[in-house]
């Protein structure tokens, strides 16, 4: 009981604090003169609204960094253009580590296939501190349908509709590649995010959908949805019985991953400090449990490896899209 | 049944009760301040609440959500600032009442209506959640499209202005909804190559500009005219006559809100809109609407609270978050090691019933809290416009900035403020424009989605039972007033000049 009263008081006071500070209005005084990093509260932009996996991951990391480094890392939602607006905030900030962001691979590897050239965000404009985690896509269908694998879809004898989480997303790319390379007659139906696509699939309004694993796993486990394929390099821990697309004879590997970025030219010691604190966070039980609950696979690799992965994925996707003549949007 | 009663014993534990109280208080506070919504607040508090008992945490977060629904009414009525799409309709009669010195009555009836609506919805949720959840799944793109079309038609009948002017404003609203990247082929529409506009305009930014800033500008002009301050604002308790007037509206609003609220995305907006339109239609004196009809506040406020409650159904029974706030609740449950979905009720009955029953208590707390507070809030209206206007302007600017941490949004809001002022000057209501703006995206995207699913065959809209029924309703609603007008013209040769009367009341 005593513990509850204590934590209650903590909640009340912290709530008041957090609310008063949440505007995120802080005086940007520019670079600090070589003092210890961090010397003030750090702004962490996230290119998505509250509640989605990008937002939750940023908040989880921010909590860890705050604990490790003793200054507040506050998450600021700056959604829009698949994260391009948040990216622009980081790109324009002073390279002192006071404005940082966990960014999505799709912005750099997939969005360029879907938007005009001058809207492309380039990874060269950032310093990449290190990787965070991988978020896999899964191809699902309503369990009322007779299909159990991608091959079954080929023999469906009808045009297969597939819901996606939006145009120019990894979910759309994964599904489009699967159907095109498998020569399955299909039609994409874009929704505004994962929840509406999942709703439509549960109501059997669309035949199949590509969703993030965390969004679909509950309904896969309770038998309302059948998982037909995952798109990871190997089977994923959370759905061990679901074969990969490669196992089913299709060369489709698409996944989302996230990594910490700072403005270009951030001092090495600042980046090292962030990376060490991140690694310490990765070790905590809380963080590992968070990954588990959200079906996230750790991808805690150094920054240069992230950049290599981004470059090769971008090229690979571009080649596949060209080979199968897939239109992700108004790319021209 | 036992589990249901056990749920009450969970809520009435002193710790949980206190969390419930903290939740609804925070919710009400952020509801009053425009901008920072319940989803963002939950996100900020998430790391703290996960350290406490899971049931208490969820009770508190849920409290923030429905507490915010209460708070939002206050600014809609007093300052003409609808914090979210579902309280836009409240502005029409709520603000009119406030101008007549009946702000207390409006807020009082809204609080009572909200309480009744939420309670009816919770009872219905307790009894029928799994059945209703299945019903929501039958709503595919075709059904949403038909519903949104019906909504656009209802808009024209709303407010006090001329229906043709309302339709023109609604058309502009539909056009505004097309701004941004096309969500089917990614092409830019009216974005002028600006990444800021690529995701379209934010509803809150548009609404606060058109209503809030527009009102401030309009009042500045009127400053030298007669005194703005209403004489008496003391009567918080609605009179018996007013209660009697509002009772059927509250009843209908509860039902409409409960059913439409189950639909993810746009459910709450449609609910408040449909409830208002229904009241206007069944009323013997529809001309009072838009000029301070008590039912015009009671119905939408009841409906949007009922809808807020029933939007828990998809989350708790299907594992689908119906809106951003439900998304945060979903996340909170995950963090606590609970996956929302069909088996939640079996695996964690204490949590399911604990949360559901906490809403009974929470709504009671809100009613008890808000009625005395109404007296304090209405005093805002006594503040001289010269002082109130800058404060309101500051609140809106700060509020708009906090939504998306974007300075660009502030300028968008000011631009819409100027538009709102001009519209008011020439007798256009901003309400239909804002509502059409909200429904526009819903309508367009779902028509296109449905056509993709139907492989381009539009007969699918009519042959599917639910969408067919809604479209039939649409036809009736569209044709009925025309027939009525023709009949009336035949019956009476002289029609009283309504427009001059309207101008009088508006002043």
C-alpha cells in the first residue's frame, strides 16, 4: 500500500511536470562550448503521430537515454511525409547532439521510389549513430479464406485484393513484389495506416493485406487471420511457423528498421556518448520486454553498417521495382 | 455477471479511484486547452503510468480520454473553439446560447447530456460489445463512402444560414480536403511543392482558424458597438423546462452516438452531426436551431460522448484502435504485457470490467466536478473583449503549435482566421465548411477504395445491403425537403420573410 501511495504521488507530480514541459518550447542557444554532453534537455523528433510503433520506439529510447545520461530527452512529434519533416528538423539543427532523431529506413530506401526527386531525403545529410530494431511485415488473410500459402493464392482463380498501410510504404512494396514476382493477378487498396487495413481484413473486405507484425500478431495467434508469409531474410522469432517469401520461391525481402541519427558533423564524442547510452538501454529488461511485446527484432549494429544496409536496400528495391514494373506512386 | 460486479470492487479500491480522478481531471484540463489532445497527453504520461499497477494505469489513461471530451465542450461554447471535429456542431447553438447569456445553461445541459450519453453507451457496451464489434466489421469502404455522402447532405441542413450558402461553404470544404498528397498514387494536389502541405491540412488548425481566430477578428471590429458582455450568467442549472426540452434529444443522441461511435475513423463526427440533424428534423420549430436551441447542444454533446465510449469496443474486443487515443491505450496495454483483443475478456476479466466500470465512476466524477466548475468557467465571458481577445489568440497559437510542433501551422491557422472573418461578414457559416472538410477525405478515399475492390463496377454500392440502405436513406433525405417545399408553396401563397428575422437574432 505504501508503495502505491508513493508511486501515486510520483505520477501526480510528474504528470504536472511533464504537462507543463510538453510544449517542447526551449531556447535554442546554439552550440555549447565543448562542455559535457548532454548539458541541457535534448529534443528527439519523431516523424509520426503518437501511438504508432515509430513513436513508441522513440519514447522507449528517450526514456533509456534520460536515465543513462541524466538530462531529459523529450520526444517531439513532427509527423508528415513519412518522416521527411522530422528529418528536415534534424538536418537543419546545430550539429551538437541537442536535436536528434530515431529515423525509419523506409524514408531513405523506399520513399525515393514513390516521390519526386527533389523531395527525397538523403542519408548522406545525417550522421548515423547506430541501429535500433527491425520491424517485419507479414502477409495475412482472413482465416475464413481457404488460402494457407502464397501458392494457394496463385490458384485462387480471381483477382486478389490486398490492403496496404499506405502508398509508398514497405507494406505496399512487400505485397506488390510478392504478387508481381509470383505472377498473381492482384489489386492494391491503400488504407491510412495499419489499423484501418486490419479492420478491413477482419471484415473480409479485402482478400489479403501486408501489415507490420506487431499489428497483426494478436489476430494471427487467436486464429482470425492466417499468416501466409513473412518478408525477413529468415523466419522471425515471433511467428516461427510462418515461412519466408524466399522459402516459397519468391525473391522478396522487405523490412522496416530504425536507427539513431544526428545532424551531419556532430562531434564523435557526442555520438559515442549517445551510442553507449543506447547500448546500455538495449541491455535493460524493460527495453527487451518492449521489443518482445511489439514484435521487434533487435538490430543494434554500428552506424556505418546501417548506412551500408540502407544503400544496398535502396539499390535492391529500385532494381526489383524496375524489373517487375511496379508503380509505387508518382515517382517521375 | 460475477466478473461484472467484481469489476466494481476493482474500481472502488481507493488507489484506483484516485487514479480515475487524476485521469479525468487531467483530461478535462487538456480538453479546455485547445491543441494538446488526449493522445499526446497519454504519450507523455505513458512512461510514468507503466510503473504503477496495470489496472490503475489503464483506468487513468481512459479517464484522460473521456475527460477531454467534457473539457472540449467548454471552449466550444464559451470561445467558439472546437477542440475536435466531433464538437464542431456544438458550436452553433452553444455559442449562440452563450451570447444570449445562457452559457451556464448550455454547459450544464452538455454536462448532463454527456453523462447520460456516456452511461447509456457503457451499459450497451457491457451488454453487447462482442455483437456490435462484429457489426463494425461489416462496414467496408463502400459503407463508409455511403455514410460520408449522407453526412455531407446533413451538413447542408445544419446551422442557421441559408441552405445554399451552407452548400457553397461545404463545397469549399470538400475542395480543401483534397489538399495534400493523393493517398492512392502519391501525386501532389494543391501542395505548391511544399512538404508542409504534403499531408494535407490539419483539422484542428483549420477549425481553430475559422472559428476561433475568425471570431476574435469579428469581435474586434464590433468593439465600439454595444456591450458584448451578457447580463446574467448565473443560472448553471438548466431549468425544468429546458431539461424537458432536452430529454428526447439526449435519448436519441445516446443511441446514435453508441452505434456510430463503434465505427473506427470518423465515427464520432458522424455521430454528432447525425444527432444534430435528427433533432432539427424532428423539431416542430427547426428555425430555432443555430440561434440557441438547447437541443442543438444536448444532442451532439450526448452523441459524441456516447461515441467516445463505444469507440472502446473495437479496441477491447477486436484489438483495433479506432483513433489515435485508442492507439495510445493499445500501446499502454502492450507495455503492461496485455494484448487487447478477443481473449482479453477471458484472460483478464478484472482488467476488462475494471476499466469498463471505471467509466461509470469516472463519468459520475466528471458530472460532479463539472457542474460547479461551470459557474467559474462562464465568468470568462465577463472578461472585457479587449483583454479576452489577446488571451484567446495566445491560447490558439500556442495550442496549434503544440499539435505538431510546427510554426507553419500557426500561419495556416491565421490564414483561415482571416477567411473565417470574411465568411462571417458576408453571411457564410464556417461550420459546414469544416465538417465537409472532415468528411471529404473519408468520402473520396472510400469511394476510390470501394471501386478498387469492385474492380471499377459502381453497382456494388447499391447491391451491398448496408451501403444500399444508407444510399436509400440519402435519397429520401435529399428528396423529402424538396417535396415538402413544393407542398408548402402550394398551401400558402405568402411566405414570411425569414431572412430579416434571422439577421435580428444573429446580432
